[in-house]
């Protein structure tokens, strides 16, 4: 199935790609949009239009907004196309990665108890959802707190931000291989309902596509 | 008159390609996709047509036919170029030129090329004004070494075409070479704005014209490089041409600087402005974004459009680029952007408006840059920084 993917940065794009591969091997990514990340929220309507041609799979971070349903309501167009698969990572793609607590602890060289556990949180909806809980932005927790406890000297050097930088000098270099090869989505889904929902959305996209195909 | 269509067969990366060109064209593609080779086909026509040029020297200057012929070429070993010319806003064409060449010689014989076919079709007269092939009885091994395009006697009926090709300019100003005075002797081709010969070229322009060009360029520089003032052309006591400007600083009058002290960006900008203002033919611009600030780059597409509108007679500008900032300009049409993509059978060449996977992205309202740049990016580029650097 041909799809366009839209991610905020290299990490979110890698997450989308890995989830697609996890759900099916039949996806063909036409293009990663836009050419430069970081502007995806201002181009939602364009992506929605594009979804009329091929499915568009978007993943954005919750960022400053504290409530996913609110952000979803605010961002999704009224006439959202059903091939426009809009996903919000609570609170960030990095939280989904750390949601695979065993895998991430091993990768980062830290004790598993250094990574917070998931717990039910209320996002404004009626039902409490299971999500990873961090005192502040997950990526900041990762680079400013977690990594200090690492026993791997290389990882510390690569992920610790230099003064005035927000991320380590080799942040993507380290995280992308983890996402591509080690990240356990089954395990992570247990700790993140927003991730489970994205997987479910992709699966139902596949089902709707298969049922729409003419029967042989 | 502009080049409206180009067809290449076995030319460098291009086994077979055919694409429509517009008055302003942006050629994009990954590194080594063949952007420079694509525009080199036009320089090749220029090299054949120019004074002291000719087919054999154009081939030799490129290292012989083996360096020109496509690596994907299999049973067909000929190389051919076809261009169609016409006015930009008219549907009908004016000229069609076709050249088909093949390697000859080798062993103890000198390696050269011979013409298999050379054709010029005049749409005005609705007939071929030149139609040669290697099987005609009045052709022999010697006559087939020379195109009619390069011979004043033979091209009487299509002189306009020769002049058109002669006026194709290639701009790839390399600041290091402009500064290096010894490069004056080494410049590969005197016709190009390449190194030191840029200054030679300035020296040849009539003084009044040159002064009026400099006046214009000073206006641009005032905005883009505000600390440079009074840019002018001078010759030193040895007669060597220089450009000189006043670099303003804490002294009231600033101090004089010559090209050797100019920044890379300033030199490129000056060369670039000159080529745009001076030339009357097709201009080939090689990655104008190099050394220039992104703020200047974002202005280039509109600046080029303005120049095209203000000059009499149509002038075509063909630009190779990797620049997001340039392509983000919303005035660029998908007809104006040509995407080169590598395949095992050579590079494919398509207008973005003809590519099914990209057209919907643009129609949905995303900029050309957002739509096409992902297609020029190598698939696994993120792996680059994951490579081990242990030796």
C-alpha cells in the first residue's frame, strides 16, 4: 500500500516507519513530508487534501498542550479524510521509546527503575489512559536526567547536550538504530495507550484497504 | 528564442531521456544524479558552435567519446542530442537540431568521432535545411568529422542557430580561482564564467556598458553586502584586470579592497549578477546557492523572473540546485522543475508536473520544496552518521 508519512523530525519519522513495518510489510512509503520538519501543524489542511490521493500517516508530539483530545480537536480539520491518519504521541515520540522500559534501559545502559512506570492519566476524556509519566518533556528527561545515570561512556558523550544545545551531538545517530532494530512495540504498547491507538489506526487502515480491494 | 525540448541518447548518465524545458528551469536531483551532465549537453552544443570550437575539440575537451557515452549503453553505441527551439509563449517551434555521433578510429588510428546524422529542421520553411548522414555519397570520413553547425559556409541557412548556441553561458564561478591570478592561464574554457576569466570577460566589455552594469550591481550589493561600496573595475600597471571596492569600517572613508580580499559569497554574487545582466542567450547556473546566505537565495527565483521580464528578447535560465530556500518560493511552477532520478538503466529526467507521486503533493498546496526535496534525498541517508569511524 502506498502512503505518505509526515513526521516532526527524524525520530518521529523513524517511529512511523517502524510502526508501519510492525503492522505490515506491504507499505511503500512514497515520500516523507515535509522536506523540513517542525512546520507540520501549519500544513494540516494540505496533508488532509493529499490524503484523498494516498493515505497520509502523521505523527506529532503533544508538546505544550497538556491534553491530547484538545490538541486533536484543535488540529484536525472538520472534513478530515478517512485516509488521513492523525496521531499524537503523548507526550513525545521519546516517551513511546522509553515505554519499552526493558529495551530502552538496556540500550541506554541504565537501571530499569530509572525509567518511570506508566500509570493511568486523565486526558480530559472520561476514561483514564495508560501513559508514561514524566515530570517534564520526555526528551529532556532522557537527555538531562536519565543519561546521567548511564553506565555506557559512549552513550553519555553522544546524548548529553552541550551547553546551550537541547539535544546531544549524536542524538539521532543513537536513537534511530534503536528505533529500527531494538524497540519492542508490543512491550511499549502496554505502557502507552496513545501508541496502541496509532497501531490500531494503522491496522484498521490495512483492513479497510483490503476490504475495498475487489475480491479475486 | 529558448530551448523548448531536449532529447538525449547515451549522453553521460542519460540512456534515453526527453524533457520539455521552460524559460526558467530548476534542475534538481541527488548528488551524482547528473545535473551537471544534463546541462553539459547544452554546453556541448555551445562548444561545437563557438569560434575555434568544433565537434572534435568539444569531444576531446570532455576526455573523448568514451567519457561521454552512457555506461548503461548496450548494443547502441551512438550518442545523440536533439533540441527543439522556439519562442517561450508560442506553441509552434522554430528550429530542431539533431546530432548523432559515434566513435571512430582507435588502435593506431587517432580516436575521434564521426557524424552518423546531422539534421536541422526549419519550421518556418517547413523543411530540413540540413540533412546529412554517413551513407550519403557526398560525405566521406573527413567531412563527417565536422558539423555544419561549426562551418560558416555550411550553416548559412541556419546561422541563427549557431549564434544561439554560441551565446549559451555557463556560470560556475569558483571564488578561489578568481582570486588566484595564475588561473588566468589555466582556465579550461575562455567562454565560461569559471575562474579568472570572469575578470577577463569584464575587461572586454565596452567601458560605458560596463560602467552602467557596475552601477546596477552596486545597487544590489548595497542591500546584500552593505559594507561594500563603490564597486568598480580597474586595471593595474601590468594591465591585469581587477575589481575593487571600498570596505567601510570605523575610518570615515573605509579602505580599498580587491577581489583577492572579497569573501567567497561576494565574489559569487557579483559574478552571478553580471552573468544575468550581461548575457543575451541561455544561462546555465550551477548551484547558485553555494556560499550565499539563505536570505539571498530565497530572493533569487523572483530576481531571475524580474530579469527575464525586463530584458528584451527571451532569455532562458537553467539552474541546478539543492536549495530548499530557493524551491520554497511559491511562484515556481511544477512545470519549471525537472527531477533527475538514478536507476540502473541510467538517470531518468521528468518534469515534476508529470510525476504521479509528486503532483498530488503540490496540488494539495505544499510548496515545491516540500514536495520534491524528499525525492532527491538518498533513501538511507540517516545511516551516514551511524557508520563506524574506527580505523
